[in-house]
C-alpha cells in the first residue's frame, strides 16, 4: 500500500534510498547508533517480549528484529563489516530484506518492555520506529495505517467522521445520558471562547461511547467551559506510528490553529496511549507549539485525579462494585509516568480493585499497540497470539471488569476477551468515573 503523502520509490532504487536513510539516522539519532552498536545478545529481551512469547517466531525476539537493520548497518557503516561481511554478522541490503522489515517492524507493538528490561538500556523500539519511517519514505505502509492517516488528514479523525456525523452521534449520546442518569449534558463542538479544548479518541464515537459520555459528564459536573473541535476530534496520531515528520507535524499544526481560534486556555487529552505520548513528549519540541501561545496540555486522568486528591469530587464507588483490574497501557506507564495517576482515580471509583501481576512499568502489552489492529486473517491470528500473555494476566485476577484507559488497547482487548474466552467486560477509566459521580 502506498504511503500517504509519499511517492513510492521504484524497486530498483529502494535499496540505495534505504541505505541513504540509514546513514542519515546514524548521523542524527544517538539512540539508534547505540542500539546498532551495543547489543550483546544476552537474550533477556526475549523472555520479556509478549510478541515472541505469543508467536515463538525467532524474528520477534527484539534483538533479532533489530538485527534486520543492524546487519545492514554493519555492512555499510562499520570497518569490520565492509572488510569481513558475514563473518561479523554483516549483510547486504536486498528487496527481500526490506520485505522482512515490513513484516516484522509492523509486528512489533513498540511497547518498550524490552528497553525497560535491557541491562544496557537499549530501546529496540527506536529501531522499529526508524525502520517504519524508512519504509514510509520508500512508499511502503500497511493498509490500516495508510487509510487511517489519510482519514485524519482529510477529516481530522481516524474514523473519517464528518462534522454532521460527529454532531449526530453526540446528540444520541446526550440522549443516552439523560435516559440512564437523568441529567442534561451538552457536547459542545467548535464553541468559541471556551476554556478547555477536549481531544477525544475518534473511536469513542463508535466503539467506546462510555468513555466519551464519562468525559462529558465529568466536565458538566465540575462546571467546565469546554468544547471539542470538529477539525481535530482525534487524540491518536498515526504519524507517530509511521511518519514522524509530515503527518505528525501537520496534525499538531492543525490542533494549535483550532486552539488559538477558539481562544482556549488549556488542552485536555482523552484516553489514547500513543496519542498522549506524542502530545506530552513530542509536541513541546515542535515549532508550532513553541510559536503558539504555549497552551498547557494535560490528560483527563490528571484533571480527575487532581480533583479527587483535593476532595472536590463526590463519588460513590459502590456503583462500580464488581471486581475490576487495570491494564497499564504501555505508552502511559513506560513513557509518561502515568502509573499512580490512574490508580488514584480507579481506587476512588471502585470498591474491589485488584492488580495484575506484573503491573505498572512491568506490565505486558495488550498485543495491539502502535496500531497493530489489522483484520486480515493472518494478522488477526497474530494479534490473538500476541495477546496470550495479557489474557493470562487478566484471567489470574478473577476480575469481571477489565479497565483499559486507551482506545487502541480497547480495540485489541475486545477480540482478545472473545477469543481467549475471558469472563470480563472491557471499559475505559473515564467510563467508571462518569458512573460513580454523585449528582446533587
């Protein structure tokens, strides 16, 4: 599938272009060079990778996956590789090798558990990201990522929702809140002079409506002057997953155009793991942000937790009385220091919370991270295999509710629950907050 906004490189030029891009990365990205030159193949990453544990494919061992670029790096950019070739593990780049890149770099969920446990601190996710970026520049990308990126550039969200479709859905959700809770809640769109711009995941409009309803109920409860923008109803950023240049930057630029136009004082991010990582760690480095009014960006979990700690939310945890466990989304806990915030919230809104083993930074990925949500038969089966470790974790808790505060995690966990026959329901964290609010 052709990459969005990138003309495919002819096959007879792909190898040359890929080598040139590797050269550019080695000159600019120190973490990439470290990953290329420091791995001693100790094997620790293998036992800590849910992908390898689920598939048993040797190429899904993080060190071996990184070797798909490392062998090429050695061949073209080290003296021993140029002189001794295969004797030192160096290998010529070929079209066949590029096909392996495509296959295995899009099986890695970029969960960073390998980097978290590596004794040298090598983050092989950096290699995955470099590989995907080079493939994008070559004009190679999976249909899901390409279609999703195209949709968000066109409509401002991954689902391809128009403004009319967004407003119709929100009207329906408002009616559901009225029926279930007896309160009138508005979902403002493009409202000028709002204090807060809320950025939901577009999946919340269709797959996870409880999360969007919970957010609106929370804003209503605290009397917030808030809005959403029809030009950017998407907390996710597939540019982060395939192209960290044009796509990601264009979305950031669009976001701040809307924030400035609406006059907001704060941007609040919704439940999306990779989207929050991109917002928290990448946006502050981008010129669009630096050149704007430097509008503060927070996560809705942080907003809720702060009010809980200040004693300003009246909550009835008995409304969420079934046993609940928490899935720690990889980008939250291993990249954004989000562990304790989620626990502050979930302990306040439930009566029977049980942790998985392991949990927090040590938790295993759901198996669908970085947008590995392909529905073709082979990749669907791979997703179920990759979720085996997570399914085992959930089953061991005896929980009835699996709280997954990330839209991509939810999209992966719905079929995981079905295929592994787990007796749990999947809900977002803000779903539980909305249900626990006590209205005077």
